[in-house]
């Protein structure tokens, strides 16, 4: 879950990126976060994953107040969050299987757990037959599905996807979003940052729209058409 309450963020150079942002995403919910470039979407993501701290207000993720979290506790919190990026960020010289297994290895999972869990998530994303392939042998859509499997493998409570379809054609984009929705239906909370209006419209989900560091709309199945203004 996510709870942002009256969050302000001013960067060191004086840029006011967020000007009183409040929203909640309950456990098990799915939402899109939309807004034009420079509106504050990345700042929200960086606050949620603990990369930066708010100037004012509170950010609570999976029950943990990000401002009061002790540095030594941060790795544990980060394990409860899976992040998916636009540019996939796979390790080029590792196979599909190894890329996903590595995410479990770094948090100290046992070999037995890795052997059980990795095939399960590869099957979930439809890549069980590509386990041995290297990223450069895969299409963009397949690479993003590896990144989804990697984000999922440690069974996070929350998945944050930052423009996950930015490098994909419309058909592959639809596939990735369908996959994220399926993962949500299996119980994971999902927040997807995107500005692809047709995709957002297709799914009829909650849409949180931000502009100029403020939430300007938060409603089911409504995309605030900022480009048309
Ligand atoms: P978006 O992800 O919606 O494009 P950002 O959160 O990246 O928006 O940016 C919001 C505002 O904060 C913009 O005006 C941007 O220029 C500014 N900004 C982002 N990161 C920094 C930074 N590290 N230092 C100073 N200003 C920043």
C-alpha cells in the first residue's frame, strides 16, 4: 500500500517538484499515474522507493513511514517493492533464468527456493521456453516480461512500473499491461506510470493525474486530457 499525505518536495536548486500531493493506494489496488513531462511523476516514484526524502508531508509504503525508516531497515522495505523501468535494465551477459534468479540471490534466498520460484514466475510471464536465452536474443516485449518476472520473483506487496511500455509497440504494450493487471488480480498492489492514453483507456482502472506537482484528478476510468488543453 501507499499513503502520501500533503507531500512537498523541493530540490536543492529550489525547484518545487511536488506541492501538496495526497493519495492512497490500498493493498490489492491497481492505478495509473499520468501527467505531462516535468509534472512530478518520477519524484513520486523516487519518494516511494526511498531514493529521496520529502521536504514536508508523509510517505508511507507497505506500512512503513519512509521518513522514519532506519537506513539498516531500508533493504528489507525495498524487498517488498518490485520496480519495472522503461529500459528493462537486464544484465546482458546473463540468461533469462539467471537474470531472474539473481534478484533472489542478492537477497540471500536459498538455492532450493530459487529453483522452485524462478520457473514459476517465468511461466507466469510466458517465458518458460526462453529461460536459456540472453537478453539480446529477445524482442523488446520479451525483455520487458523478464523485467516483470524479476520484479515479481521476491513476491513483493507492491509493484511500481515506470513507463513500462515506453519502448514497446502498441501490441506489446497491451501485453505488458495485461500481464501487470493479471499480477494485480493475483493480489499484488500495482502502480503504473504512463502517458499512453489509449492504453489507459483500454483498462478502465483508477487514474491519478498530476500536473505542476499537484494532483488534478483521481477517478475511476478517467484520463485527464492535459494534452488537449
Ligand atoms: P516527470 O517524471 O513527471 O517528468 P519529475 O518528477 O522528473 O517529473 O520532475 C518534476 C520537476 O522537478 C521538474 O521541474 C524537474 O525539472 C524537477 N526535477 C526533477 N529532478 C530534479 C533534481 N534532481 N534536481 C532539481 N530539479 C529536479
